[in-house]
């Protein structure tokens, strides 16, 4: 089964992200707006318990993190994706490292660029037009995230939350 | 903010439910297939912590429950909804009662009929056609559910999982 780990921001930020996603994100209906903390990975049923234990252990040792959206950006020319860029900070970096090392090291395809996707699989012209407009907008949003979720993917591509983990004691 | 409590069945049962939902359920893209344990209710931000505490307390005192799908059925003439009917059992009934009484009693619009919706807002003729065919199919699925989730609703009607609760110690 395919799993992934993500953090969901506040309703306010999710609503803002969705105002773009409904128009520009082909995966809008598959999962709520999120920050990916661990790329999708495969687990056999019998491996789940040990991984859960490891994630629980990691979460308890880590801190809630500041989520600060600083600007809109794009992964172009890698992919025609636009996103809200999240400022890196130590708590977030450590959380990402912890979820991708040791017993939780299942390989990473991409370097960690903390973000909330708001558009993907866009045509080049539309992407340039949208990011051009977004670059002129001011965005300043800050909140604290104190939890993250392990999700699994259904056959139709949608994600269901399996368990939430609180950061810290 | 609007919250609700639901349990998500196994991927296998969700995939089966979605094979119908993608055609017949107007809320297909809003939330994964689920059993509603507590109807949507409003909470102010400052009320959340106390309710979370109460739900955690309830979950710890209760048992995982058997989910046995026994047949397809419909809420017609109440609504043009079709669903997988879940056999009632004591653990499930007690869980539902506990999540809807005492400090968690926020009123209920419907009596508790445990189910997984697979079609809603259907035209009468299509609903009759579909339920007629489904009544002739055999369905026998049983599993144990050991957790449930508190969800909140975004402005576009989609639901995000806020926290999962394990049933039992």
C-alpha cells in the first residue's frame, strides 16, 4: 500500500490554497492542501506497525514548527507546478530529516523544498501568466503546526488519513 | 468551524465504495468513504480543546468495533441516497452513544443507521435502477475498526482530518 506523510495547515490557509487549487491543481480533489514531509512510499501490511512505532517515537521527540509562507514560486523548468513557498527553519528541517532517516529512510526523489502546491500539470503559458500575477501579490502568513498525518492512497488516487501524530510531549 | 466524526474502513472497502461513489455520489471528491459517527457540529476555536479532551477520554474507554457490511440499501423516500448497510453491534452502538451524549451531546438530526454512503442526490429513476441491481448482488465484508477521526470542513465543502483517536487502551 502506498503511504505518505503530510502536515495540514490551518483552515484559513487551506481555504486560500484551495481558491487557487480548484482552478490550477489537477490533484485538487485528491487531497486537502498540505506540506509533504515524506514522499510517497510503499509498505507491506506487516511492515506498518513498526513504521508507526518509529513515527510515533520521532514525533514525541520533536517540536511543533513555525509555518511561514513567504511568497509564491514555481518548480519550472522541473515541472509546471506553482506553490506557496514556506520559509525553512530548524524545527521543520529537523522534522523532515527525522522522517527520512534511520529506520524511516526509504529514499527521496526530491530535495526538501517546503511548500504547499497550488497548481500543477499546468500548460506553460497559463503557468507563466498565473505566477507572473502571483509574484506581484503580497503574502504573509504565519502559524504554528503541532501535528502531522500518515496518509494512504486509494486506487482512485485520493488520500485518506490513517493516523495523526502530535509533535512534542 | 464545522466538525464531524467519522471512521474510515480499510482501503479494500473504500476502493469498493469509491467504484460506486465516483458515478453516483455528488460528495465523492469531498471526503473518502466513511461511517459517520457524529453528525456535523459547530465549534468555536476556544471550545475545541475541551471537546478533544472529551473525545480522547471516550476513545480510551471504548472498544474497537466489528464492521460487517450486510447489504445495499436506500434512505428513500427520505432522501435519494444509497448505501452499504452496516450491521449494528454493541461496540458500535456504544461508541455512537458515547460520542453523542454528555458533554458531546450537540443534538442529532437523524437516528443512527450505521452505513457507508455510495450514492446521493440521485435522480429517482437512476436510484431505483441502481439499487435494484445492487439488491441482487451479494456483499459480505467484515473487518475490525480500531480508530476514528475528527474532521473539519473547508469552505469548498471538503473535509480534512484533524486528529485520529485509537479505540481502547
